[in-house]
């Protein structure tokens, strides 16, 4: 079963393709998405990556957590399930 990874502290210049290429060094990337602001379209500095296997997921965390990318140390860990928030 593949695990979804949270990737924080991304450079604001990184897009989803670049994120996928970065994680490809750890194995097969199933999906990569940089989260953007819905109004400005600018990156919010975090994203999500899904690797093909659990082994590749662990390798990605070991390889890329704390790695310096454009002067920013990446934060890579397993993503927690999304919590439902009440709408006002």
C-alpha cells in the first residue's frame, strides 16, 4: 500500500513537476502536487507526494527529510488524514 507524504518548507518556485522529479530519486512517484493559493496561484510552500511502495516511501523520507533545496530544508513525513472542519 502506497503512503501519502507531506512535504513542507518547499521553495516557492517549485511546481508539481519539479516535486515529482525531486522524489523520483527515491523511487516511483505515483503523484506529486504542490498546493497553490486559490486566489493568487502562488505556491503555499507545501505539497504531497505519493510513492508506489512502502519501501520507496521510507527511502524518500530518509533521503529527503532535511535536504537543502534552494536554501530551504525540506520537511518530509507521512501525511495525516485530512480533518473535517466545520464551515462558518
